[in-house]
C-alpha cells in the first residue's frame, strides 16, 4: 500500500524532529562530560535505552523528556522545538523565530540559544537582563567566555574588579571568578559566547 505525498512529508518531518531531538540529547550529555552509562544511571534508565534515544531509534516519553530537561537545567520546550523545514539550513542558521529558550537561572533573566546546537566548540546565547537583576554570588566556570552589550547598561566584576559597560562594549572572562548586574531600570541585552559549551 503506497503512502500519499502528505503522509510522506509528515513522516519526513517526524524523522527530522526525532533526529534533532537525538542530537540535542547527545550534545547536552557530551557538553557536560557525561558517558552514556553515567547519564543513564542518573536517569534510572538502561544504557541501551539511552543509546537508542541518542541514535534516533527510540522516542523518549514526556516523563523522560521532563527528567532530561530537569537534569540538564533546560525547559522541556528546548526538546520540543519544531524541526526547521530545511534540515541543512538548520545546521548552520538559526532564524529569529526558531531560537530555543534556555531555562532561566533566576527571575528577570531570559536566555535564548543562538547557536544551531550545542555540539560545537562554543555556544552563543542572547541574554535579556531586566533592570535591577544581578548574579549576586561570584561564579567560576571551566570555560573561556566573552560578551557583547547590545543595549542597556551592564556591569561585570572579573577577578574582583568591576567594569561598567554600555551598548557596543565587550568583555572576556578566562576562567576567573565573575559576577554581573544591571544597575539601571531598563532591560540590558548581552550576547554571550562560551567555550566549551556549558549549557
């Protein structure tokens, strides 16, 4: 029995979406430095199941996606993004309406992934920081990161010294402790590049 063109197109979209989901899970796992066995153990699932999910053979349930999202600290919607109509384009281009939202680490902060995926050597994130928000405790990551202030005012403390930045200014953190704040009432927008990905 042959399938109609619309059924074939729907199957192709499902296959693309499953492949995208499989790649996202694999890339998040690798970005965290986890083995298949390590992640499977933390999720209470078998290595075989996780391997099939990462190869796009098995579709995880919604409960599994919630567990993965919770583990990786991303919203469930990160995994439910629709597949781009052009699969090759989706590997190199992120359209504004297809940006994937990341889990907010705190109130007043919205982050979107600008990189096509997390499988490369860096990730690029667009951060919207509401007026008065801050990262109160210094943080140190095993990564090199840089930021560019698109709009608003952004203050960053790197290795104990504060810097005040305005639109057009940029900064770099090379493994030092850092924290930040938006001292104004208006929202600040900062593009952040992190290598290797820590999302």
